[in-house]
């Protein structure tokens, strides 16, 4: 039975530790996932900031190119005749080379159209601009000497406007940036332009694509970074098919602005739209191209419409969506490493806890076994002492009979009466002890009776209906209760003269209860009864000889069996303890 109790206790401890560690493991796993998500978001934020800086730098560089084109326009105007009909294409070829631009074209207003009238590029000659929106609007505003005001990208100055780099309508295979100048002193708009080469060289060194490439190289978990046009992403590339069959793709409306887009998922369009419309980050993990990836869609909004991005209708935008693709396996490996370390710590702590619990339990068991052994040894000694007293009475019986016979022959009636009275008192006392009915309690009382005789204490005790009291743990606890109460009473009475040393003990079993009362001599009993006698460490006696634990132990045992213990003054010099303990036979 005892082994089963210990096994159950250890099993409960193990289950509690395992449940605690399991909960800790999953909570830690969730925390690590959140931390890694925040780390990816922080990397995304850093990329976003760097992209913005790089993009703003590129836009500033474009503004500088626009300023150069204005200077070239003014220089060209001074070098050319103010009448477009007196300017030759050869002059424009020579002037383009001198001023460091790819080409110079002169635009002339003809009725309701504006033509590319003269140019250093012969493929430009005679082209109509009437279908070029919004360029045609700009050209008319310049000819009318109005400030250029259109909802479009570019740089507007008095008499001048420069648009962004874009695919040329007259040469769909080339990308240029144009500048248009007209101050009213000529009958044409001067239009110098340069190719994308200069900006490409700049972006190769410091541009967004270069930044994305370096970022991916420095982060082993990062697979891809893409800057998307949220308005055109779902519709694909915007293209114009010319009458000659050539296809012109528009840079400003392309869905992929920077970076690459190789990890394509069906849910990308919905996620880009969700991030753009809600202005909240969207994160998903899914399998793309056979690889488990973690994708984050981040909407980015600028303070003004300074982006080189337009929607499908050509309206400039102030936002884009930044997409990051991370290798989820790398993230999982990082988590696995950290979780492995945590698991090792959990195992070590669990093992240490179990070892500690086993040591404590073993120590407690040994202490308990020692206490039981001491109690049992005391019980055996007291039983042996009682049996020894009985055997001694039987051994001396013949001597007693001979003494009685001699006193009778000598007619010593008074001496005979005194002797037999003394003899019957000892036999009665022994019989009373034997009649308690419980050997353990009988042995304790026999021992305390002998102790009382040596202390010159008048010790009286009676026990009623204890014949059916069961042996076991309860009997041991009862002996601890009675032993401590008797010792406490003896200690108190030893403070008084022999004539005042009196202790009475009564035990009764009835109605499912065990009742004990013990009364001893005690001066100022009312005052003593009000003291915290059951408090551990409290004692009214010499602190060097007594630790104040006896009554505290009695109280703890009574409480364990859900009993009660009371103390009251039974007169001015008598103190009584009353104990009641539930007990079923």
C-alpha cells in the first residue's frame, strides 16, 4: 500500500512537470515565431527605408538631368535660327554632338496638330503628336506660353517641361528622357533628349535594383524582393501597338517596378490588393515552386506624388507595395536550433527536479521510518516493562503469601491490614492498566505511571470502551497526543511541592468520538489558559530545556483528524485540556 502511494505521488509530480514543460515549449515556440516575424518585418522596414532613399535619389538625379536638358534647350536656341524652316537636320546632328545629348528635335504647330518638324534623328521627321497624351497637352500649353499644369510626372519650369524616362513612341526599343523649351522667340519647341544609359549607370551603383541585390546577398533567408504597382499588378504589362506592328511597353505603368518576380503564387493578386486597400501588412506562408516560403506584402505610402509610377489611366500615384519572400526552411532551422536548446534545458530541469523530489521523498521516508521505529521500540519497551511488572508480581506472590501467613499467626492484625491494602492497591493499579484494552496505550500509561512514581506525582487515569480501538497509525498518533499532554502536565506540576503534584487523565470512546481530558495543577490557570500555548515555539517553561513543540504537535495531529482541542481553567489552580477526535470502529 505504501509503495503504491509513493508511486502515485511520483507519477503526479512527473505528469505536472511534463504538462508544465509542454505548455512552456509551445508558448516558447509561439514566442519565437512571433519574434522571427517581427525580425522579418524589421528587415522589410529597413529595405523599405532604403528603397525610399534610393528612389528619392534617383528622382533627384532625374531632376538634375531635366535641368541639364533645359540648359541644352536654351543653348540650342541661341545657336539656331528662330525660324524652323531655316534650320537643317544636319545642324541639329552637329549641335546634338556638341551639347552631349542623343538627339535634338524641333516641334512645329500645324493647324490642329503639332509635328516633329526637324530632327537629328531622321526617324522622327513628320511624326504627329496629336495622339500623345498628355504630351500633346503640354506642347499646346508651351506654345500658348502657359505654365504647364497636368496631372502627370515631370518637372515644370517657366517655358519648360521635362517628363520622366519612358519608352519612345517613335522607337519602342529605346527609353529616353525629353526636355521641351519654348519662350516665344522662335516658332518651334526645342526638344533635346538623352537615353536611359545615364540613369541606368546611376541605378547600377546606387539604385533600387542594386540595393535589392545587395540585401538579398547579405540575408541568407531572403529569396526575393519586389516593388509592385498595386494598380496595374493584376492587369499585367501596359502596351501600345503601333500601326506598323511595333509594341510599346510603358515603364511608368508596368506592374513590376523593381526587383524580380519569380515566386509567383495564385494568391499574390489578392494579397497585394488587400495590403494596398487596408494599408496593413499581409503575411502568408505557402509552397511556391516546390519551396516552402514566407511572403510579406507591405504597402508603402509617400508624402506626395513624387513617384515615377502611374495607374492604368496615367494618373500619378503616391504608393506601391513592397513584397519580400523568405525561405521558411531557414526560419524553421533557426527556430529548431533555439527550440532544441530550450528542450535540452527542459530535460535537464526535469531530471534535476525528479532527482531532487526523489531525494526529498527518500529523506522524508527514512525520517518517517525512523520515527515509526523509535515509536515502535518505545512501544515494545513499555510492553516489556508492563509484562516484567506482571511477572514480578507473580514471582513475588509466594513471598506475599508467606508474609500474610506469618502476620496472621502472630496476630498482627493492623500490620496485616496495612500490608494487604498496599498489595491490593498495586495489583488493582496493574489490572486497571491492563484493562485499558489497547496494548500500546496501556504500555504508555504504564511507563508514565512509573515516571509519576519517581517524580512523586499523584497520577490517576481511567479509560472506558477502548477495547475495540484499532491498532495502526491512529494508535501511534493517539500515543503522541497522550504522551505530549502527560509530559506537559508533569512538567507543570513539578514546579510545585509534592502535596500539590496532581495529574488526572480520562479517556472515553462513545458515539463515534474519542474524548480525552487531562487536568493538572497550575497556578493562575485562567491567565495560562489565555496564552498561545499551541503556537509552535511558545513555552511558559525554561526556553533552554523546552522548545515549545509538544502542544503544537498535539494541535497538528488533532487538526489532521479534524478534531478539536480546548483549554480552560478548572478552578483557580487547575488547568484542563479537552480533546475530541472523530473515530469509527
